[in-house]
């Protein structure tokens, strides 16, 4: 009953079940036809051999004998086996094409949707940025309205960068390489400042520690998105009263950013799979359903990897989880 309810609530899952059932029926019928054809072919071959017996030294020519040499049997087995292999390959190829065709159509539809959505979002975002700039002219930069408008413009810039990256990903184009170093401590502090209100409303504390000026060669908007995704994931798994700590440090070769929460840790899934899209783990409260890590952590890995860095789970357990980003250190 639970499975049927889940299928009814998820149209995609129901569609996939119907498609898999249809393909399974096709493969079964094709295999049945193949086996019948092979048996019929083998029977015809053997009957043909039996209808022309050749018995050396037959003492009684009037008697009828049905003689089948073992060579005939071996020949029949070889023919049937070779035909079965060829037919199985043809059935597998046709079945694979039938199974992949809907997937290809879905990927093409998804790519067109991302392209169209990205193009449509560019114009209103540009208009929004222009209106924010006009509003900033009437608000002193040091005033509360001026500071709020500056934060809103930063968020708009981040959203525009996300749209541009989605468009690049949909078209398969490569992003231009960046040469300007970025202070990861400054970007981390900016992210923390923009999230303080949200974290406060969730009843979670937010702390920021900095190891000083640390430069890395990465797009600042992409880095901001990566840190936002890590903090958002930490916030989703930290109960009220917990704490999230953002820290930056530098090693002789790397700029390090860590996001530590006081949740219950990661269970039910391998660490290496956490950064895959839509990884699901059992709910810690034993309630029906699964927790999903979404695509945020997968995007973090993509952003960090493009910059030549790595992201990993530095530690996880009942006391909390620590996510760590390592970026190649850049001199001033």
C-alpha cells in the first residue's frame, strides 16, 4: 500500500514503472520468439538428417533405420548457439535503443527548458539590477537603506551568475578562465552576513572565524554559491539550538574553508556519494520517506573542481558534520 501511494504521488516514478514494464514485456516476447525459432530450426535440421539415414553395412536393406551421427548433433548445437548469440545481440541492441530513447527525449527537453528559462530570467534580473542602482542614488551608502540595497544588489548579482552558469551548462559551453584572485575570507564573511537573519529565525547560531587574508583563483560569485550551499545544507540538518561555524584558514598550498554544524551526522549513505545529485538518506526521526541532499552539494563539487580544488567531508558523527573546501593558494 505504501509503495502504491508513493507511486501515485510521484508521476515520474509511475511513468518509469510503466516504461520498464513495457520494455520487459518486449524483451520477454522477443526472447520467446527467438527460442521458438531456434528450436524450430534445430528440429528441421535434425528431421532432415533423420530422413536421409546412412547406415554402413546394413544387413537387412528392407528394414528402415533412423541413424543420427554425433557430428550432426554437434553441428546442430553450434548452429543454434551461434544463431542464439546473434539474435540475443540484436534483441539487446533494439531493447537498449527502446529504453534509451525516452531518456534522450527527457534530456533534450530538460536542456531546452534550462536554456529557455535562463534566457527569460536574464531580462528581469537586468531590470531589477538597474532599479536597485536607481534606488541607491537616493540612499546614502552608510545608511541602513543604502546597506540593505547593497546586499540586495549582491544577491541579484549572485542570482545572475547562477543563471549564466545554468545557461553555460545547458549549452555545453566552457566558462572563461579567471585570473583575478579572490579573498576567500572576505567572501565567507559576506555569505555569513547575508544569512544571519535566516539562521537566527531557524533558532541556530552562526559563528565566523578567519585566518586572515587568503587568496584563491576562483569566481567570487561561484565561491559564494558554494559556501551558501554548504551553509544551507548545514542549516537543514541542524536542530534548533545548534550552531554552524564558518571558518577560513590557509596552509602552505591551500586556502581552506570549513562549514561545521552540530547536527546528528550523515548516516545511511557513503561519504563519496554525498556530492552526487539527489542522494537520499533515511530520516533520522524514523519517519516515512527519505532526506534528500538535493543538487546543492553536487554544484559545490562542480564549482570547486573547476577551480582546481577539492571538497570533502572532513568529519561526521553524532556531534555534527564538517564540510571542507580546499582551493589552490594564490599569491597577491
